[in-house]
C-alpha cells in the first residue's frame, strides 16, 4: 500500500487505489474501478488515502452495487494481504512462532482462482460463491508475497501455531513445509 497519507481529490484517490489494487482494477475494468473509487470517495468521512485503501474490502462488502459481487471484496482482501505481507517486519527467530507477514484469510468466493488467472495474464473464471469458505495463508517468502490454499487440518494447525499453542502430533508433517516456505520462524 502506498505510504502517502493526505487529503485527496477523487482523481488522485483513483490513482492511489489503482496502485494499491491493480488486480482488482484489472478484474473490474477501468471504468467500473473508477466509478467504484469515486463512490468510495463520496461516502468517506475522511478522504485519506491510507484509510480508504485499508478499508476498501469492507467498503465493497457494504455498498451496492459492489456488494452484489462478493468476489470483489474477496479479491481486494487478497490484494490487501499481499501488500501487508510485503510491508511486514522481518522475523525474529525467538520472539514468535509465525513470521510477522503471515495472514490467514477465508474467502467466500473463487477469488484465489481469479487472482491466479489475472497474474498469469489469462481470462479469469466467472465469480462463484463457494459452499464453504476457502482457507488461505498469505506470507512473504524472501522478497515476494505468496499465498496458498489450506486444508481444514492444516488451517487448524497453523491457527494453533499462531496462538502459540503446541502443534498436534497429527500435524507435525506440516512443519517442514512451513519452515521451508518461511511461514514459521521457529519450532518452539
């Protein structure tokens, strides 16, 4: 996310949001994205770029016509998590089990598939609401943000690790992968 925090005009807000959410803009199309940014600006109590950018996923969830497509807010959440992972501090091996960039998301739509298609330069699939939330982990590995889908057991084990609880023995097979991917900082 851009570090500038100043009062904006609608045109400048659109530019900032396009910088912070390029995949969302690509998915929506320039005209629809610009309309959304103007609507976001018009409903804001404080038109500060940092606040509007941080709250864009919630704005998309709560305001029609954007709330009609949950894929928009899910895609924005994923994009926001990618930026947060890049901006996270470096890990201290002894201070916490998970890398500071790790974030867990639950997406209600196929936004991860849409994201992957956009990154690959392919036509994204049609948005679909999922029967059950899709569990994801987003983190920074080296200098790049990454994400991957989690199964129910792995999601529960990662959540336990985040709370500082012991990893169940049945989930120990996940530890090697987490260490290699730099999702966890240490095995405590």
